[in-house]
């Protein structure tokens, strides 16, 4: 782990790692089965370099345009994941710069990514974003619609569905969010039984609720504030 820096990542990471390990122990899971995605939204390159020096290698960006400005200035060897909403007109850049897209929220977007991957001659790992709570203000497939998209993905040559992702309703008490994480796991288990997809991972849990997400089976946890501290609100 790297020495302390101006972003304080090393000190925060010590605490985060302890909480991850404790959550894994409570749920009978192995620490190595949970991937920490360091969400670098609004974090400049120096903060990303500090995180990399601490041993973090999986970085998550919310916006393609922001990523295009930062990724070329970062060291090679980092794995970049798109964790925010992807517009179809940004798919070409997303395919070029990201290794995994967590936020496939429509059949049309899936088809666009497949088409662009075909054009570029490369593959792409994706997660389907599931709106488990049915919130009208959030993106994501309904569980019913997701089954059809899984069927379509099975016919794709370039895409590999590696998981399901959700952003549940915010609640100050993480226990209030547990049912939504459990619902995503139940969807995975049900679809896995019918389609042979029991291997799918679960991208769920952020800075305020990641321990509960781990207890409910999270494979990727997406942490920003817990690693980099509070950041200015965009446009403030």
C-alpha cells in the first residue's frame, strides 16, 4: 500500500478493507471474491495515481466524456469500468476505453454495444442494470424485461454478460436497502437456474451500504466517497 497522500486514500482504504473483511466473515465469503471498484467521478488524475499507488487497480467512471480526459494520463495496467448511464451516442468511446460496462439498461443499448464491438473487432464484458425497486427516476431494466435482454445477449458474438447491477433507493439506514440487494441476488439465482447463468456476478453497494451488499452477495462494490472523501457537487 502506498504512503499517505493529499487525497488520504491510504488511510481510508485501511478502514474500508477492514470493513470488507468483516462483512465477508459475517456472510461466510472469501475476501478475494469481492472486487473493490474505486469510483473516480470528479477525481483528477493525481487522486487516481494516489489510489493506484495504494494498490487499487479497478477504476470506475460515471461519464464517458470525463473518462476520455483522464484515462490517457493514467498508468497502464488499470482496469476501467463504466458504472454510470451510457448514452448510445457515446458507445464508440466506451467500447474503446472501458473493459467492463456495468450499466446496460436496454435492449437497444445492448445492440449498439454489440455493433460497435463488431466494428472494432473486440469483445466487451457487460452487466445488465436492473431497476429492482421500479423507481421511475432511475434507469434500468425491469426484472421481466431483463429476461428478454439476457436471451438477446446469448446470441451476441462480442458481448459477455458477466453480471447484474443495481442502484437501489437511497436510505440513511443501510438495513433499509438490504431487501433490494437480496432481490437482485434472487433474480440472478432464478435466471441462473433457467439459463445456466448462476455464475453471474452482482454489482451492488456503494460507500454508505457496501457492507450490507457484501452480506447479500455483491461481487463488485463501487466506492467513491469512502476512498476519496466528499467531493464538490457538480455545478455547485
